[in-house]
C-alpha cells in the first residue's frame, strides 16, 4: 500500500512537471485555429451547421490523432523512454540491418539498453518485410532520407512554432486597442522572440519552476472561458460531438470545407512534441496529464469558442479574444504571452536534440553542444540558437500574418506526423513482432487521415506553405551530403586499412624507436589499423611505447551506461603494446575527451590485461573475440591504485602501493611544467599518479605490462587525429563531384574540428593530413 501510494505520488508529480515542458505547444492553438479555418471561402457559409461541423472535425481530429494515435500507440513505441523520429529509426536499426555504415559488433548487442524491453527477437522468425528491407540497399537509403526529411521538418517547427505562438498571443492587444498599427504588434512579438532565444543562452532552466504553473493557469483559464461560452451562447453545441455533423459540414461546404482542413489541422500541431520530449518523463505521467487535464480542457475551449461563433460569426478574425468575458480579458492578455513563451521552450529543446541526434548518426556536421549538469538531457547549441532566432524574426516580419505562418506550420506538422505513422507501423511489425496486416492497418487508418489533411494544406503552398518545403530541401541537401561524404570516407578507410601481416613483419619495435608515453590514435574503423598509422612508421623515427587506437562510434541506443562504454582489446602480440579502445555512445550521449578520460582508459586497459591473463570469459566481463567491457568486471579499479599529487612535479608515495617513478628527463619535465602553466584547468588527470599493488601475479608478464602502462601514463599522452581531404575520382559523375568536392568540402571547412568537439588539449594534439580519393 505504501509503495502504491509512493508510485502514485511520483506519477502525479511527474505529470505536473510535464505541463510546462511537454504540452505548451498544444495549448496555444485555440487562439488561432478558428481564424485560420475560416480564412478562406468557408467564411461565406454563415450558418450554425457549418460552425458545428468545424468543431466536430476539430474534436475528432484531436481524439483520433492526439488521444488514440499518440497517447495510446506512439508513446508505447519509445526507445528506452526516448521519443522522436530518430528514436524510432534507432529501434528499427537494432532489429533490422538498416545502418548504411557497417561498424556493428556483436558486443554492441550486449549493452543493457540494446534490447527492447518486453520484446525479444532472438527466437522470432524474420518477417518478409524485414528480409525485403535488409536485401535492398536502396530501400534502406530511402528510409534514411525519409527520417532526415522528418528531422528537417522538426527543425522547421522550431522556427515556426515560436513565431506563430508569440505573434498570436500579442495580437490580442489589437482587440483592446482598435487603432493599434499592425507594425506595433509585430515589433512586440519580435522583442519577445529575442528574449526567448537570449534566455536559451543565459539558461532558461533557471525559470523552469514557473513553466508548469503558467501552463496550468492558462489551460484552466481557457477551459473556464469555454464553459462560460457554452452556457451563455449555445448549450446545444454538445450535439456537434456526433460525427454526423462532419457529414453535414462537407455536404454543404464541399471544396471550401476541404480547403479549411489546412487551418483545422493546427489544433494538433503540438502533439508531436508530446512524443519528441518524452525523454524527460515516462509514458504514464504524460498519458495521465494529457487524458485527464489537457484533452478535456482543450475540448471545452474549442466547444465554447464554437458556441460563441455560432451566434457571432462576424467576429471570427478575433474569435478567441472576442469570446473572453470582459472581466477576464486583461488576465488573458497577460497570461497569453507568458504561455506562448513557455510553449516555445519544448519546441526549441526538441530542435537542439534533433541536431545532436543527427550529428550522432553522422548526418550533420559537428557543432558545439553544451550540456546542463543540473538537468540531464538538457542541451544548448549556440550556433543553432542564434540561427533559429534570425529565421523566426524573418518569418514574423516577413509574413506578418498568422494565416500564412499557420499554412507553413500545418505542412510542417503533417510531414512529421506522416513519417511518424509510417515508422511506427514498421516498429509494430519489426520490433513488436506483430503481423504485417496489423501494421498495415495502423498505417492506413491514421495515414489516410493525415494524407487528406496534407492534400488540403498543399493548396496553401503559395500562401506561406512554400517555406517548410524550401527550408527542408536545403537542410536535406546538407544532411545527406554530409552523411554521403562520411560514408565514403569510412568505406575508403575500410578498404585501405593496414594489413596485420605487415605489422607483424616489423617486430615489436615496429621498425622505429619506442619512447615512453601513450599515443591515442583516433580512427573511425571498428576493426583493423587505419592507413594513417603508416605515416608515423614511414616518416617518423620514433613513436610511443603504448599505442591505443580509439574509435568513437554511435550505437543505435539512446544512451550507453558509463560502465559499458569502453570496449578494450589488444592488437597483435602482447610485446607490441598496441590496444584498441571502442568508445560506444548512444545518440543522446555527449562524449568529450578530457576530465577522467585518460584515467578511465588506463584503468580499463589495466583490467583488460588482467582479464586476458586469467582467460576471463565470465559474465563479469563480456568478451567479443579479443575485446572486453572491462568496467563491468567486479574487480575494476582494483588493479592499480591512484593518488593525486599535490604539486604537478611532485609524486605522492602514500598508500599501500609502490608508485612507479617517472622516467622523464629534465627536458621533458620542463616541457610538462610549461604545459601545465598553459592549461591549468586540465591538470587534474595529468597529476593523477598510478601505482601497482603489492600482489603476486600468476603470469609475471602481467606485472611487466602494467608497469609499462603506468610508466607510459606518467610520461603523458598524445592525441593523434586525422585531417582528411576528400576528393571525387576523375571518372565520377558531375553530381558526385559537386557533392564531394564542393558541398562536403565546404561543410568540413566550416564546421567545428574534431579536436574542438572532443575537447582535446591543443598542446598535446597531432594532426595527420591525408587525401581520400573516393
């Protein structure tokens, strides 16, 4: 009983928090839905049946799409609690071979977040659909293009949603000040938009405690206004809940009624963010908040506004504000802009997340991602924030009309929700292992409804609907060109990797002088040795005693637990001192070198050395051929003892260990001191000192290897990153030359470098230039 009460309390608390962080974009449309619906030829039909019909369409649209499709089905298709089109695509990639870059490893399937909860596909026969998709590369490419198109539309929503929300919320001032010029309203909206995006930079989370109270006040206020209008103007409006009024509506209005669907669809434009922002909450609190509060309040508002319009159709251009009782008009005018600001926050956050996720799956250039330590999952991308501000201001100033912005926003939402419907139908078949007929029925039921709305919205392309199409086309080119270039680069590395036989012929010294230190060579290859390594062996007289090939790759999961992130293996015989470190991230993880990276790496290699000597294949450390997840071992962190020297040049000898002395010369020590003066913030892991425990090892070579590793750590680590230049072959097509030589080259030169994105200290960085002829 106590656990049940505690769980109920947690659900209700989470549902309360979700009001301000999830549902804002769904609660603003009542301001402008009827205005957009009657903006065309429908305004000429001045009858109660037409108003009843419009409300009936709104009611069943919200019920079928928001309540049944999203709340009941789509929310269940989450990826370990994460939602959105990238989450759906990742789910499909894990259950079918859809990835275009072949870097999958068997050990990836042992990650705890890899398997879909409650569904195991190990003993399930492959469906015909799965075999068809895996067999045809063109189908997989089309699916990726479809996902990228939806991602572009989500980004477009991050531009349009703040613009239409803020502009509609301040437009009510004109209702009170009849002679107010439209330019003043646009100016006020622009000031609020600038404030919204500046607060993103300063930290909107500091005001997060106000979001839920503002949204709850707003939704209860508009629901109360709706109840008032039902009682005062037309209590018979409840009859419009019957779908019979939809039939009457289209029978009387015909083509004009069909065209009005482009405005009616705006009533559910915030529904997608209920799924996209799922990561901060669980499905049950969102379902409770939507079903018990948001849904009934919205229905009451739309019903009350329809009751008002049935008697005052001439006021349709300002129907929301005209329907507000006189004593409440000023509270509504004050709360509306606040609610619009709150409603913009989840939309902008989703836009930041979609950029981060697209970069994780190698479909967008590198950008600076700032994380919030207090709020997990909260992101901020400076370049994107200011770009969204400029575009939102351009839309507001350029269109100056809610109808035009609404036409663009409607097409944006419909594109995203149609792709979501198709991806969810694939999840039903490929992930939930349900019949193909069931997934087809889901796609036909909801997809056909959305296509009807889309056909109506396409009639508004000239009147603002062109913007999301042009914007998404430009971003689609950027995303696909970057993905295409990265795929070609990986394919080149894969086919030109160094033969292991050639490495073995060089001997343990690799034909060069091995000096103390750790060389961290970054590569995208999950197997094999990159060709850039031969540059050192053929052009340099010396290299480091311990060589670690570091591969950072994204696994199609939302996040990888920290203890399962490092996959350690050995390359060649033990005497060569060469290791491989796979750093596996989820598409929502943000990994940066630095801080504890070197410490974790040394600890993981030390654990791997011991596990290898013991022939460990126990459940403690999952082994993939010669690679193991060392941090999952119960003895992780006990092979070496670590202490923190109080002074950069000082070594601490306290503790139950014999710390290994440094083998550096005085020149190297002076260089280290110079480095620490230049980079005082990065001294933490540089001052970390390791020592060997006074224990006996079954294999004496284990102690030698650990001693070599510790000495290399004390000597310092150097990061080696390839600086690649891609160029298309002379025999390539004109389109490929434009994509690689011009577009990809431009993106590579103008995005953040890998060293900056990974936070690698400049003083210990080596860049290796290489040309790729693809």
